[in-house]
C-alpha cells in the first residue's frame, strides 16, 4: 500500500477505444483502465465550480459536495467594495477571514480574495472540508458571513487534489 | 462500499484473465457508477413568497442523465410571520412532459431535500430544466435560503443503458483464458460514458423569478450593455472543451434581451430573446482560468420596451 496521486486525464468529452479481438492478458490493459477509473473518480472529472451571487451583509449557508480523496478546497471570492468576509466549515479549525478597506464600491472595480492552494490549517490555507481523506463522497456545510457595505459577486470552490493513502 | 483505489503493483506482466485485479476493476467500475455525483446548479440567494399556491421561484438546467437517475434539490429554509408550513415543489421538464415531486416542511428553519425521479421526461441534447416552486400552507412567508441541485447516483440497472454504459459481469474470467475484447472495451469505455452522462456545472447564478415584472439584482431597461455580474471560475482543465451557457431571462412588456459574457477575454452571447436562452462554446483552461476580475456578465434590452432581468446563468460541461 502507498499513496495514489489524483488522476488528471480528462474523462470527458467521450473518447472511444475499441478492441476487436480477444487479447492476451497483458498488464497494460488493467493498468490503463485503472488510470481511467481513478481519473473519473478524482481530478479528471471533478473540476471546481463557482456560484454567482449578489450577496450583501448577512450569513449564507451552502452544502458543498466533497469529492473522493479531497480534504481541502481552495476558495476564491470576487468582491466589490469594503467589508469583512468569514468563511468556515464544520471540519475547519481555522476560519478564513478577509477585511478590506479603501476599495471602490463599483462593480467594475471588483477584486479577488483567495486562499492558498497549499494544504494546512493556517489562516491563509485552503478551507478544510473533511476531517481526513476518504474515497467516498460526502457533503460539508460551508458558512459565509459578510459584514460591511460590500457585495460578493462570485465564490469559486477548487478541490485541492492530493495524493492519498490506499 | 465505495470506489477503492487499486495498488498499481497488483498489475503484473502476464496478469491472468482470472486474476483478482480484473475483479477489482469490475468492482470499481460498478462503484463509480453507483457513487459519482453530478452537480448541476447552486445558489446562496434567498427566495421568498407569501403565496398560498405554488409559485415559481427559480429555474435551472439539468443536462444529460440519459439513464434517468433521480435529481435532488437540497435546500435551506425558514418560516416567518406565523407560517406553519411551506410546500416546495420540484418540477423537471423537457419542454413538453414533466416529472414533479413535492415536500412539506413544518419546522421554523432547517434543511430538507426534494427528489424527482424522471419517468415522463426524456434526456436529449437540449438540457431538461428544473422549476422550483414554493408556497406557504397558510399565513406568513416561506423562504428558501440557498440550494444545490445534483444527481442522486444509484447502482446501474442491468443490460445496456441509454447512456451507453453496461455493467461488466465477473463470470467471464475462466482460468488462463484470454481476456474477451468486449470486457476490455467495456471497462475502457465505461468511465467516459459515465462522465458524458454526468456533466457538472462550472458556474451557477440563480436569482428569484418574480413573475410579476419586478426587477431583481440583475435587471436593466438600458439598450446599452450593463455589467450586472462579475463571475469567477474554478480552475478547469487546459484541454479545449465544449461548454454550454444556459440563461433564463424575465422581462416586462415586450422587451427582449442580449446576454453577453466575457470569460478571460473570450466572448459568449445569446441574442434578442427572453425565457431560456442557450448556446454552446469551446474554451480551454487558459481562457477559463484567466484573471477572475476580468470576467463580466452584461445584459441589455435588444428590442422592444420595458426591462429585462437575468434570473439564471449556468455554464455547464457539454458532452461532445
């Protein structure tokens, strides 16, 4: 047993492989199929997604589907104007907080706030969405709190794909 | 049980046709079909009504799913003003037939789900779409505070499915026999067939449909392009892929809309219409992953008079 890295082979759109004859038992077949399956279950099919919003001061709750093997998710927020944003999850020891001042309150002046993509539980680390790695799907409640006069326009969730134990 | 990664060391040269490695692959093939979620839409917005009959509050695309697996909407809710219940209706339609399910919630607040299993509707190259309706059981107001629409995976039915997927049996692995080509072909194609039938959203903006001509957060009566939203995107694969833009525009009077998106300097638009407006486009990761602050969504009145309101904007993977 060891670590297995995420599979980045794109699994869509459709590619077709056709074998027309019975084939000798060769290790290349199971290993290539395994690579495809691993890609589909991990990074080859599940890129992140983003939500567009017009979120003003308040509390917003989302149930985010956590992919197999994913523990952390990188957050990008597109923000207009000033405010304090806190984003937290059930399994996260450190909430992510940004406070901005001096920003123009105009949609064309929207700017990005983001966590790093480096796993860890620091203030700038990606959001932890699962206590430890597992090869199953789960859901995580993510809470976003905005105070101040600013507006959130988009929030992107990028799974951080790490090699995990098998 | 779930998908279980296989130690690559188990694939040795001369892997026999009856080797356990094949059984592991067959098992994972079935488990991935059973487990793989597709996320279609989501929103953080609050949708409210005091109506006492089913009132449409949101609509969103539900692409593919030729295998007719259930669709689910998971939502947060709250009851205010003395409301004792709220009724949430989830209707899936292909434009002619509909499948509908309803759930009644009675707590002051919480989370719940409403599930629709398609039976009357059919998948096609044009996405089906979901319509979410809400009303109270009497007095007060009902509120939905954000929701996520996704697929409920389940074990594959037997035989060749409409998605093209077929389960692989394990009875073929006779000792020392060559591996049947149909088994190799199946196991190689199945991951792509599953992926093709379960596209994911890349971006989702859903605002409340008012049905009353009221403006919303993304409305304009201008005939000049107005920036109504600044989208950012999660990182996408660098390979060029086809995506679908699916928009729903409400209007007053006889106004028609142009919806125009700029993604990393690349433009996508749907023109001079209202209601569902959709198109497909090709983009690579270098376009989708470009500076998020440069992305914009514009809308304008293209003809007629009144105002137009962008209620839904989804960007979804498009099977091709």
